[in-house]
C-alpha cells in the first residue's frame, strides 16, 4: 500500500478531513519498511480469498459482498461491507491542485523525498501543515501546504464527484459478458441477464431514464478495468 497511498492526493484528503470532520483531531499515516509490510488487514484478505475458493462460482458482483460478509471465522461477527458507487468517488486531484500546494522543500529548506517518507501527521490545530519523517528515528519535519500567501486558520471546501454517471465498459467486454448467457446450460443462470444487459458501455445510445431492475442497483463499473 506504500506506493498507492504515499502521494499528495492522500495528503490532501487527510488535510481536508481533519478540518472538515468535527470529531477528528489528528491523523497519523505510517508506511511500513519494505520487506516488513505484514498488516492486520492481511488476515481479512486471506479469509475472503479462502471463502471465495470455498464458494467457487460467482455470478455477479453482489456475490462478492456475501462472500466478504461470511468470510470471518465461525463465532465472530460478520465483516461489515459498504457499497461504493460512482457518485461517492470524489475528485481529490482537482481539489488538491486548486486549494493546496506540495512544495519540494520543507520549512527548513531541505528537499522532500516523497518516496522516502515513513510517517505523516495531520492535525486540526495545524491547518494546511503536513508533518513528516523520512525515518522513524528523526524528528518531524514541516511542509506548509497552504497555496495562499496569507495564512488561513481554516477553510471549508466543496468537493465535487469525480464521475457524473457510471463508468461505461468497453463494447467488446459488454458483448463478452452477454455471451455468457448463451449455451445450454449457459455459464451464468439466465435470471442474472437483466443486470448485465443494463450495464452502460462505450458508445451506448440507449435511453437511460428507465428504472434499474430491483436488486440490480450495484455498480459494476469499478470492475471494468
């Protein structure tokens, strides 16, 4: 997760969160040393993978929700699964570029090596300030992320959705998915076909004002890559 989360957009999210969420006082991000990256969540991923192999065949994305919920060992509470749809994905890149600046040198005029950062700290009492370490043994260094020349004690932002509609899949993929309902018997039971038929695809000219069939409301667009 180091490469995925060690960037200015994650920092912008944290800087915004500590200012916008009333009960959130601070955030600490610690990046594990390469080669020593085992985390508690790894056991959850392993449990879900094991449950998926036990279940075997899946017919649509909703099956993975059930698999994830039931993956926990018997006697434990089921995992809590949240649906993520396209309208919940926010445009953090535009927000970061518009409201913040991540300079290449810190407050002491030292070069900031993003790929060397081992720890980040964000606090409500320090708006637009990212404290960071390149080694767990050193003291925190300070990076001022305030784009304005005048110091702002706080700010309120309007975050826009990144997508205005579901992300269309490629037409070839759409056709391949529908081909799974051919054959006797088809690889996917025919009762799932309305869900796949309703997926948006690139170049789709169909009217989109009809209601999505009940039970088929989940967004498959995040699986299109």
